[in-house]
C-alpha cells in the first residue's frame, strides 16, 4: 500500500499524507458508490497536487447551436469502437488543457482515418500563447502554468496549417520550451470546434454523434485520491460552479450501473490512477461542472476545400 513513497520521495509530506489519510478514511461510507485510496498523489497537499491540473478558464465558449438531437443509445463507449488512444501522463506540468484538447482531436483523426496516432501535447504547451478569446476579453495560454481547451482549437484553426505535430515529431517533456513546431505528419486539418449547450442530454447526443468531448471539471481531493467506482458527490463535495473548474479531461462515453447513470472520463494522470486511468462520474446533475463547457474539434473531411 505504501510503496509509492519510495519512488515519490520528492512529493511525500507527512502532514499532507495525514490530511489525505483522514480524508480517505472518512470516505469509507457504506452509502458511497466510489472508493478512494492511497495512490501516487496521497503525499501531496493542494499546492503540490495543483501542478497536475492546469485548467484556468477565463472565457466560456458560447454554444454553437442546440443540437436538439434526442436519439442516442442508453450506453455508449468510444473506447469499444477503437477511437480512443492510450492513457497519457501530463506529469508535474499544468498542461491538462493541452491533453484534454489533443485527446479529443486524436479521436477525430482515428475516426476519420482509422489510424491511431498519438498527437503532440508539447507542441500545444510550447506554441499556444497569446490567443485572444472570441470576445477579446482575455488571452491564453501559459504552458505548464495552465490554459484553456478552446484556445488549442482556435490556434490550430489559424496556425500550423490546422495540424498538430505527432508525439514522435514533438515529444512530451513536461516543461515549458520554445515553440519549435515542424510540418505535421498528419494529413487531416482541423476546421473549427463545436460548443455543446450546458445540458447533459445534449452532451450525450453530441458525444454519440460526433465523438469524445473536451470538458473542464473541479478536480478536488476526491479526484486526487479516487480509485474506482461511480463518483457521486454532493454540490458541497465537488462544485459545479464554472469558477471552481481547474482540470481539463475528456468524456469518452456513458453508461449506467445499479440505477446510476455515469460519464466515462479519460484523465491524463497515467494508468496507475483510478480505473486504469479513467473515472466514472455521475451523470445528470452537472457533477463537478462537467457540463459547463463541453467542446469538440471538427476536422476537415477529405472533400472539404
């Protein structure tokens, strides 16, 4: 159980561990549908853990259109369709925003070409700077110090010929570097992005119709120590306020178990977190703000000019 201490000495702090220990112990309620445990983040306080997040929203994209689609299956999992890449690890860099946006884009490339190619988050971390929000009220992003998902698509729409480099071309280092993008090996260009209404039926509809959604959440101490199960917090436990969101993730599917509907969340904390890198989050009450700003990338079809 305590083995992680050996390889995580730099981030092991006794008082933080005790705080987290108490938090984990108090979570063993019979009513809880999820389990927390002493994982690789168990020795970290808020400040240390925040380096593994990095969603710093200043602008909330306006929904492009109400889909009005009501037809979608009871459960759906894009992983089963082979269009979700392997779990990645952002490490100690606040680059979740890049992982969230890039992961959703990878799925669109797989969907369109059948090729499962890892795209570069480092390209995004290094190059997406001073991107003005559509309303001109703010700019983004700050590499490992944080950023926003929509800026990634906005950047690619107007730069790098609409293409992110592959990970092979531009490997991940988890530190800020100068932008050194090269012409991408990817053939498909990003055209734009869609913004889904703050409505979980619309989300399910968009997810089923288009593909995985890039979303922001409040990744609290329960996220930090999550091991398995359907995370079903109260509003006090996990905020649905747009101002409390601090982590970018990807919704790749939805389902239900024992009468509880859930979203399947792909995270960027490696496979030794949660359910092999994933979390199941309660669906239907905007838990952790999952429905506050769902977006998805739109790639050009072969015949688009």
